[in-house]
C-alpha cells in the first residue's frame, strides 16, 4: 500500500524527516509558513554529517492546509506550544477516515490532548533522537543521530505504525516501534527536563553544565528524580540510564537544546508538556519531583521577563 | 567602664554602626582600605531615612591595623569571603587579653572558624536587620530598619554582650542579646538563603520574585526547607515565620540582596557560610534541603562564569 504523508510544520525536524521520506520515494506533502515561497522555488536541502546530502528539487509545498490532499499519515512537527491554537485548522483538512496523526513532539500528555481535538482519528507519539538545525529557508543542517521511535496511543489499525516504521527504515534512519508510549515519553524526558531548563536558567550549554562539578552532580540528581517520577507513573526506567545519558551528552557535539533556542529568540517555551504535566502526573502518582518543580518555577518566572 | 570599639571593614554596615556608636559618644576606631584618605579628610556621613543624619567630622581612621590601639570590642564587618585570608593580620594587632570579637556577618559556622583563628579570644555573632548602601567613600545611605541582635559563641565574661547591647541601645537602634546563637543564625538564613541566591540565579529583585506566582510559591517552599533544616539542627523556628517574612519582604523598599551586588560586581559570593555550611549541617543532622542544595549548585556554576 502506498501512503501519503503530510508534514505539518516544516522546520528543522519536519524538514529533515520529510525530505528523507520523499528522497526514499514516499509521497510527501509539506505544509510551510514563512518559508513557502523559497521552498516552492528552490526545494529542500539537507546537509548531513551522517548521511548523504539531499536536494529535493520539486517539493509538494503548500502554504495553506486547505490546498493539500487528504493524507494517510500526518506527521506533526510543530512545537507543542502551538498545538492548542493551530492544530485544528492545520490538521482537520488533511484527514480521511483512516488517517493517523503522529506527533514528533516532546513531553508528556500531548497525545491525549490531541486525540481529544480529533475524535475518531488515531494518534501516536514519536521521539526523535537527533541534532538538526534549520540554517535557512528549506535548509537543514543535520549534525548527528536521527533515530525515531514511535509509540501508539489510540491507533486501531494494528499494522499502521509498522508500515510507517518500515518507510522510515528505507530512508536509512533507525526507526522503531516502542512497546509502551508512556515509557518512551518518560525516557526522553530524563534528558529534556534536565538539560533544557538548566541551559535556560543558567544561560549555558549542556557540555558546560557537565564540565562543572556542581552542575554535573545537580544534573545527575535531576535525572534521578525524573526516573523516580517515571517509575511512580509506571514507566520502569532503570537507574543505570543516568550514566548512559551523561556519557551520551558528554560525547555529543555541543548543541543548544530547543528550549534554550526558543527562550533566546523570545518564543514561548514548551513548559506545559515538558515540565508541568510530568510534575503533576508524578505527584498524582505519589512522587514529588522537588528539584524539577523548582526548575519549572524558575522557568515560569523567566518566561515572563 | 568605657570601652574602645574597632570597626574592621568600614563599608556600609561597619560605617553605619560605627558612626552611630561614635555619634553616641563611644570611642570608635575605624579600619579603612580604599576610602581611608577621603574619610580622614572629610569624615563619615550617614543619610538616614529612619534616624537623624550623622556627620562625623573627626574620625579615628586608620589604613593599617598596626597603627590602631588595642580595643575591647572588635566589630568585624567584612564579607565572610575574606575571613580566612585577612582576619589574622587585621584583627590580631587589635587584641588585648580581654578583647572580644563580634562578627556582624552572615551565615552559619563563621564563629567557630574565627574562634579557631584566635584561640583565647571570645567570639560572638551578630545579625543586622538593615537596609544600608555605601553611596560614596565614607557616605552611607540608610534606607530602612537597623536592628542588631548579638548571640554569644564563647565569650566568658558574662556581662560583655550586655554592655555592647547597651551601647548600641544608646544610639537609638534596637539592639538585643540573643538567647541562642544557632537559632539567631538560622532565623536570618531563612531570608538570606531564599532571596540572595534566587536574585542571582534569576537576575532579579526580591519584590519581583514575590510578585510572580511561581516564584512566590518557590520562595515559600525554600523558606519551609530552611526551617526544617534549622529544626533538624536544634534551632526551633516556627513554621509561621514564613508568612511573617514574606509580608516583611513585600513591605520592604526594593533592595538588592548583598550577594546580588557581589555577583554583579564580579566579587566572590558568600556561598560557604550562607549555603554550603547550612546544607551540610542539616544533612548531617538528618534533613536534606533539596531545593537549597540545587540553588547552591546553580550558584557554584555561576560563580565560575
């Protein structure tokens, strides 16, 4: 079965994954905003430090969702901060009876909120382990990694995620179906909660945090709290992953977390799904993430100044 | 008995208290550093929003401790960050057999360290509830409050602190002998730990922290932690003081905490006595101040950048 893909939000993540799918022969339709005219004219470009570079000359680019065909797989690659306000108008025109929505987004609880916006449409969540920056309109610089993991929330068609995983596999990326969405989400949060917020509050980068003894220890303690929070919520993450993730972060090329880029650019931070929901859900399950809550409160303060 | 006072460190605090003692007729000798020449020439000036202004024309001003007479009461008004390196050379020349050292400084454990530097000399600690800025050489602007409370550490002469309290009383200030130094120190830390560090990390002022719902709650939680830490260390502070102190801080004229001034000026922050000792002592007594420790770790990181 040939599937049609829609990329809702052709930024760094959406641009890269969409370009890789299209390059591997899938039918991909890109929704763009400010970059529409340039991408229509000049196509999409990926400079990759990991794979071959990609240049897509002819792109199915659209400025308005109403102009797009209905698609089988809607890949939402926007920041969660705009889910509430823009998803209904951007996604509704793309849906047919069998469409599924896959949220390549960060945080906890986002699938439930989106599923409530689109009753009857199956939703899944995906985490992307990737370092990619948009360096110009339609121009992505892919620095490192690329793995994609997809976890089902309420898609009824049992083979759907397998077919999407297979399509991503054909691009050369490592793609995987997660056994449990809750565990997938919490695992990614161990990194995101720790380094996104700390980089904003201390105006720094993850490598500098780990080069200092005090913040190395604090990072470890925050990761530890998130794992206990995850465990309370039924996501059985092992303690040992703290050390794996520290090693991984030390080995990473210096890379500003997305929340730091958002804060520096004056854009809203993804506090609701990355901090507020995890703190509230862990608390409701009986574990109070004290330092994570402090980080959230500091970020809430900074978001107003 | 007429007593001789030495002011070691004639900054905002030392300048104000020394000028008030001298103005009330006490014999006060001031040790100065960079302000020496101007104060010798032009005297000390206090512009007070609370009391009458003071102008001391003739000041016993010294640039070197070796030139000063021995004194009965040595009031140390330096930042604790210089205790280790400079107190021996600045205080030793001022001591006779009956001298006492009173530390008008912030933090926990400072008396024990200073007593170890001066075996055989009695030491006490004092907390100053005061808003005062040095606005020029020998020029103090006294904005609010002024209360001084003195707690004994190891002074053997039982009447000594009473006599110092009486001398301060005659200046018009409210002075008091504390029943328990440990409780006095912890009580002051409830404010200092909360607002000093938060103003540095979030680059703001106490009034702005309390005007925001997230940091208002965080401030309350940190105060609560300090009270539990104090209680673990035998300083029985009541929970209700959180609300008194919040009200007090909201009513205060906006005032940058000293640690914020130090950080902005590139001076070392008083982390050892205000954060490291309290965290370690509470932990040793069985209570871990999780958020205070996080604040300390953030401050340690910032102190290096």
